């Protein structure tokens, strides 16, 4: 009977301990700031399915905005913003002059585009 309890204890430590240690290691990893330009012109719903993948990767690898905050799939992108009552807002680069576009191209380290 004691052998069975020892085996269960070992399994419990494996199934609970290892994920906890890995989570703790991830938590102690230093966040890496990166300036990322995300353009999603396909967000038809508030779930933003198309660019949730890049946000998962950013969170998984501990990439953060230059101010140290996590990227949010709800607001940290350019493109189509669906609102309530079937209205929408578009945040894009139209109306910018070449100097402003050049400033944006210098400001960001990488770009992710979904169409």
C-alpha cells in the first residue's frame, strides 16, 4: 500500500511540480522591449482572431512594448476597429505625409500585416 502512495506522490510532483517550475522560470525571464507595428485589416469582430496569434507569441516570448507593458490585441494595432451597433473605426496610415511615414518606419523594429 505504501508503494502505491509513493507512486501517486511521485506522479503528483511530476504533474504539478514540473509545470510550476516552468511557469516560474518563464515568470523570472526578463521581458524584452520591442516596438512592433501590427496592421490587421480583417478584424470583423471584437475577438481579433487574425492577430491574436502574434499577441500570443509576443506574450510567450516575453516581448513587451517599449514602455514595459504587454501588447494588447484589443488596442495595439492599426486597422479595422469594430464598435457596437454595427459601427466601426479605422486607424490606418492614410492622411500621413511622407515625413510622418518615415518617422513611423524608423520607430518600429518589425511589422506584422494581416489582410
